C-alpha cells in the first residue's frame, strides 16, 4: 500500500512538471553579495628580511639594526605571521647565534621576549668577532615546531 502511494506521488510530480511550460527556478545569491566587508585594508609588510620557515608554517621578518659590529649588544625585532598573513602570538622561540666558521656563540646569550600581536624581540645579541654569523630560531606552537635561520655578516 505504501509503495503504491509513493509510486503515484512520483508519477504525479513527473507528469505535472512535464506539462508545464515554465522552467524550474533556482534561487541564486545576488551577484553583489554585500555580506563581506569591502573596506578590508591589507596589513602592511613588517620591516626587515622576510623568510619562510623550513616547513612553511610561518613567515618571519627579522629587522637588523645598523650598525651591527663586533662588541655591540643589539636587540633585533622579529615578526611572525602564518601563511594567511595573520600575526601569530603565544609562540615559544629559542635562538642560537653562532659564528659559522668558528662554530661558537657570541659573548652574550640571546633570548626572545614576546611583545604582542605577532611581534617579538631577540635581546642580548652580540658578536665577539668579525665574520659570518648564523641566527637560528626554533619556533614552537603547541605540536608544531619549525625553524628559520638568517646569515648576518659582522664587520
């Protein structure tokens, strides 16, 4: 009994639609959908040298102040954004500053402090001799660890 009622219903719909001269209508969203803001201003690029991390989780900008010479203790500005360009806060960042030819660090031990809104400061960076130095950053966010390194020439 149920099958015959369903068959009659389907049959009636099929033949009822065939006898109509009107095309079926589909509701489409309006062409100019104003639900998205149109005044989105892109975030300007931070100052410094941009590099993507090794596994491409982050884009990192390192701003190296001038002059950077032997014996000077510097603070370096660091900005971290995700692949969508949004600031990433709450990261744990460890830093190593090593002379590339000699294999040792400088006269100070650098460390990172968070400023907020994806901005960090690498403090206490000092080169004890001239040459090419590597500033390596291990960036940790929950279960993700990524790294980036910058070469810095010290005169």
